[in-house]
């Protein structure tokens, strides 16, 4: 084949010139079971591909010919393919690639066994690059699939903020654990790897745990239970345990044990229970709170477990968009849980008087503009909030963190409870003694019968059905205002709009 010379309009083969489209030899190439590619050695443009290549990759001759890798594939793939061509040109020695990845036009991954040959002209200069590739996808599919799944699983496994232990389902032996689990139990990895469930002393009421493990199988695949943990330093901790049975035709079955540390959450619950004990509707508040916390604690665990299982089973056949959807789900559920717990802990500290006010001289105009920008970004809206500064309080001595909580919650509520096309206004003014914030919307308003309790923890207006929320925002606002010895005034009419006026001492 080193007899090929000339240009794309014709080839000299065995001393005779033929047009490419009529060359009988190329008809033979088209019928071969192997993919044949010919590239110009100088420009690296495709000059010929046989029918087998087109069928395997899905690209037509019109898609390929007279183009370089960079005009056909993504930059990453083009870099990958071109690197072999450059290596061949540099060494001028035939290259044999045992496993070369190819991405089809329909985004399917195929594996080729490729031989790359440099074809020279009569004057011994590189003329063409010939690729002869055999499709070995089916032979390597299982191996590559498992390697990809393992890589993805390990990344999620190690980065997860939830403690994870992997048990062999047949004998309950620990196969692996992540760093979050080691930190939770205050141990080193060699203290748990290879140990049997029966020998682990970290679980209080161990027999209950063992019974749950024994109940897991292909038909009964999951359990969730709150348990108590004893760390190596004899510190009792609370955890929400989620067990999952994962089976596969090609892998041994596993039991995934996820432990979410809810020790601080339980402490926060206790603090809140003490706070609301004096209120007449204690039982109602407690029920709402426990139900809400229980649901929100299970959500990230279930989401992470489901996404991990699906990625393990189907990741090799999914598109990048489908895989990214599950990674985004994991991130979103963890962030939602973090935001919820920050609100709960803030309420707890304010109610218990454990929040230390830290006043500093603050530029309220710049701060207000920054809050608006952050709220709009977080809520996914653009130019919905107008800022009006009426003067009189460019700078004031306040607690910046609490002011951020006040304005952020009021603006977020205004967005949540008003139409997407309606404007919201944040007005800042003041005098010698006071700073005045006004947040005004044209939303659903607050019914008259709800106004007395609207600042109570977990209380939500009777007209908010179907709108996501926990009744924490206004409770936080009121407590932050009271921490400043300030006042908050509510003016609202149902289906007309709401104005909150916050007055803080300067």
C-alpha cells in the first residue's frame, strides 16, 4: 500500500492512475469487515473511509471527508485521536492500539483494535495515514463498563458527606468505608475493613441492626431507621441509618449502609422543644417539626442511594446529560438539607438567647444591593427586585449577618408568593435614630385571620397550599429584628400585596 501517491482527485496504484471513486481496490475495501480510514499526512484531513467505518460510527462520507478531527468531534476527542496521528508522524513506525475508544454520531461508545500505518510517496515523504480498525466493543464492553462504574462510584463514595459502609451481603463483612464514616466513628480504616457486622461495637442495640440486615434481599431492598452510635471515645451520637441491598448479575451483592449524623439536629430539636413548651399549640408544632425534619433527613439519603444504584446499573448506557442529572440531584438535596438546618439552628440560638449580637458600621446601600443580587441569583430570577434609596442612612451600626437574614427572607418570600411578572421593591431610608427597610410586593397577600400568627415558628398562611415552605422565614426575621431591639410592621391585603417595614435602631 506504500504505492499510493498523488492527490485526492486520483491515486497511482501499481504505477497506474485511477480516480478514487472508480478504483476497484476501494470497492474491495468497502466490503471488508474492518474499518478503513485514510488521512492526508500533511493536513490530517480524512480522504477516504470505507462502508464498514460509516456503519460502525454512523457518520457518512459527507460528514467526514475533507475534514479534520476537530471539525467532527469535540476538542477532547479530537485531541485523543490526533495524538496517535502525531505519534505516527513523529516516529514513522507502525502503531498498534489494543483498545481505541470511538464515539459514534449517536454518542455511543465503541472500542476498536487499531493498526496505524504511515504511507509514503515515491520520494519517501509521509503522504497518508492508514487506519485499519476492528470493532471489539462486545469483547471489552463488560470490562470497560465495570471500570467506568467503579470510577464514578468511588468519586461519589469518597466525596459524600454521608458516612457509608459497604458490606458483602453474603456474610456481612465490611468491604469498604468512606472518610465521612471514619470521621463519624472516630476510627481509622484498618479498624473496620474486613470486620464482620457481628464484631462491630459501634451500634447500640446491635441485634436490631442484625435483624434488619437479615431482612434485606432482592425483593426487600431497603430500610431506614434512626439509631444510636457509640464512638471509640465513648461519645453517643444519633444517626439516620439507611440500608440498601444492591445486586447485579456480574457482581457479588452488597449491602450499602449510610449513616447521616443527626446528633446536632437532635440537639436542635430538643432546644426547640424547650422553647415551645410554654406555647399552647406545642403538640401541633412538635408534630409539624418532627414530620418535616424526618422527611428532609430521608430525602438526601434516598436520593444519593437511588442515584448511586442507577449509575452503577446503567451509567455505561446513559448520555452525559442523563448522568449529570443524577449528580445534580445529589448536590441539590445536600444543599437543601444544609439550608434547612441552618435556619433551624438559627432559630434555636436566637430563641435560647445564645446568639451574640455583633454590631459594626455597615454601608447599607452596598449591602442591600448585594443581597438583591444574591437573592435573584438563588431564586433564578432576573431584574424582579427594584432598589430605592431615600437617603438618611447610608451607614449604620448593625449586625450585618442578621440584617442579611432579615432582608433575604423577606425578599425570598416576596418572590415566592407573587407572580413571576410582578415587581418587588426594597426601599431603604432613615433618620438620625433609625434605619427603615421596606419590602413591598403585589402577591397573594396574607389573610386577616393569619396575621396574628404569621411570625410564629412553622406557621404558614392558609392561602399558601401548594407553595413549598416550612414557615421558618418570618420567624427568623422577627427574631433577628428583636435581637436589634427593633420593630417590624405588617401591612397586607389578600390578593393585593404585602409590605413589611423593618425599623432598626441606628
